[in-house]
C-alpha cells in the first residue's frame, strides 16, 4: 500500500487499489541446476493448494475442477504486494516490508501456470520500498519510493541492468511509472515532477517540473502522457485544491490538456489511470460521499467522454 509522503509543506497521500487474491498454497521453492540466479525466500509452511474462489482443494473430484487454475508458491513471495505488471508470458509483483526496516523484492510468476518463476531480492537492486512496476520490451522497471531510485531489470534472467538514482533525475520519491515505446515515465510525488527516461539506455531525456498539482498516477502511449493529480490531502471541509487529469505531449513534454471539474473536483488525493488505445480511463473516490467513479477520456482530443457513477466534468484547454 502506498504510504503518506511529505512534499515540502504539502502532505501528499496516495491510495493503491487493493487486490485480494485467495492463495492458500505454501510450498518451498527450489532452484534447479542451471536456473537463472536469484535470491529465493524460504517457505513459511505448507498448506493444500486451493482453486481460486472455489473453496475446494486443487485436484478435488469436481466436474469443473479444470476451469480454475491453482498455484503453489512460497508464502513470502506475496508477503506485501504493492504493485503489479504483466506481459503475455509473465506477471511481476512488487513487494515491500517497509515497516520492518525497509526491504523489498519483486516476484515473477508464469502467466500460463501461475507458478513462481523467481524472487528478485538482491541488495544491489536497490529495492527497499518498491511502489510501482512497468514492463516494456525486455525490461522491467521498478520505482523505489523510499530508496529514491529507478531499478531496471532484465525481463528474461531477472538480472540487474542498472540502478538510476542520480540527483538530476529528480527521483527522491518515485511513486508511479509507465512504459511506452522507447520511453519510461516516472512520477515523483516528493518533488512534484515527471521524469522521462530512455528505455534502452537509461539516459535522462527530460524532467517535467513542476507539474500543476502533485501527481499520483500515470499512463502513457507513444503519443501522450496522462497524469492523475491532486494537491495534497483535503481539509475536513474539502477546501483543499482539486484533482485533475493533465495530458502532456510524449514528444515534447509540453502540457496539452487539463480535465478538471466534477468528478475530479471532489476526488480524494490519489486515484489511478490507464491508457488503452483510443481511450484513457481514470478512477478515484468522491471525497464527500466515498463513492467511487470511473471517467473515460478521449486519447485523441483529451476530452471527457463520460463518467460512470458521477456527474460529468469539463475540459480546460491550456
């Protein structure tokens, strides 16, 4: 779960969506000869594997037992998941044990079988509090919120490619990340900026700073970048500045469009956003009613298309 951070005099809170997965299976994971090098956590005990959502042990004599896969894995592999990213073949989960002194790891699972492939937890990877993940081409990018850096891993051997933490990258508290084409975009909630990094070389392309509000979530494609923003924690009366979605050019980093007003005006700090072809989807919770909403935006025009569960907003062209 994302944690409260202080950005200057502004207290910025962010809430990650909770993903509940019923995985009662706990068996040791061993490394076979010739397997890629990785640190593997020991099992904390064993229990029967269960089919997800069925309440029955995997392999029980049921007519529909083949309809749901069950996985057996090390319990520590999913001790405190904070972020997830996936490809057609693999699922990557970032875990953090921040409260007990700061240590983090990334678990890789097979998308086909659900089996644990490896747990990446080398001290050289800089994973003390991984907050966000993105996968692009052969790379896995991990934003480490407490460590203040960006870790690039090889998606095939899990090996460390590079650790980016130089001051010019403005990565004091990276909290969200998106990969699109040749670019990786990293949100830093502490500095209120967005850093663009070359996905092939790790070179700094630009830092967009400051953005209008504190950014909490990001989505990107080859044409545009969309930020879910809100300036800090609202007061009890809801008087703090409002949330919005800001669109930037992927080519120049310049602002294009701001979507403000309802439902963004009354949202809680945080939120989530995703890019999917011609559509951008944003979601958050109303500060007053605590009822959630989903907004659909046009990737071509930046305009608000519709809101599911709240009143419509209005675009503000910059």
